[in-house]
C-alpha cells in the first residue's frame, strides 16, 4: 500500500487511518474491517472477541498500579453508510 499521509503528525494515527480507509466497509460488509481489527489485536498481544456479525471488542489490561481503577470503554462503528448523489459515478 502506498501511504500518502506519511508526513502528517501524529504519524501512527495517520498510518492507521490510511490502512482503515483502504478497507471497503459499507453496511453489511464488515468482514474486512473485522479481520483487520482482529489481526491488529493479535499483533499487539491483546485479547479480543468477535461474533458472527463481525462485531469486535478488543481488551487491554490496565497499566501497572491501575488494576483497581474503573475501566474505560471506547465504542465506534466499523461500517460506513455509502451514500452519494444520483449524478455521481463512484464505486464504494
């Protein structure tokens, strides 16, 4: 993959943004992004759960000394609503 945002800061954020942006993920087509998220979790040594609808939850243990603190949860959609004007030619 050719990265075009590699000169933007923070570098890691834009690296992952480009990788995720290259994955087709219209509603009902979440397998590719779920595969990516699970591979990411494995590469980072993180636990994850994936269901039959390609929902993915990734778990990271607390940093040392914070094991008794309340958990933090971040949630987001992995699909995109593919919408365009009828006079626009674009293949999502």
